[in-house]
C-alpha cells in the first residue's frame, strides 16, 4: 500500500515531514489505518444434484418434426393450433374458435408432385390420440389424403415416405 501523506504521526502526535511516518517512532500511516478483518473461508459449495432428464414434450417433438420435414423438398407443412380464445371489448366478453376444427392434426401440409394433403398428429412416446383426432385422420384418409400419428422425427420421415409412395396411412 502506498504511504498516505499525513502532517503528524498518529502514534506520538509529533509533526513529521509528510512521508507518513515519524522519525522518532518509525510509525507509518499505513499502520494507523483500520485493517479489514480477514474473511472467514467460504464453506464448500454443495455439489449440484444430478438433474433429471427433461421430459420430451409434445410441443418440442412437434417443433423438431416441423423443422426436419420443412427441409424436405417434397413437403410443405403448417402448424395447426386448435382452441378457444376469449377477449373482452366494450364490456362484453367474446369467444373465438381457432384452428381447422376440434380434433384436427397438429401439422397439416401438402406433398408434391400430387398436391395431396398430409395430416400428422404428434404425440409423446406414451401419448394416445383422442377419439376426435382419430376421426379427423380417418376423414383425411377417406378423402384421398394421408394421415398418421407419429411420436418422433424418424416416424415422421417414415410417414412422409409412405405418403410419397401413395399410401393413405
């Protein structure tokens, strides 16, 4: 630490030459400053608990499939959210349905060169489609489109290959 210039020695009070110490007691101004107390050693940090593997959600599987199949040159897909939105205007409450219809597939698209409709219902590995979702896929197949329930990107690519070959399911 650099000596602090003080006009007198804080040990004996005699006048000094502003170098921070008294020639009689050889006391530096540095010694007169309060020294910070040494910090106690920090306790050891607890080891982080092993994190559980995050559950794969339907939304993340859907996004992975949409991005992967979106790169395929023979396929164009759109995300299809279905639900009911509520809003208020001028003191009145309104409800608006959005999406194709209740039970419609999560991803809807077109495959070329035929222009056929493709409908993919996305589920987690343990997920099961509802009755309305199965009815929608059956309707798509009965009208000449392709409909399938998929649980992963690999299953989605296999379904797309079947659709390109002309299968309904």
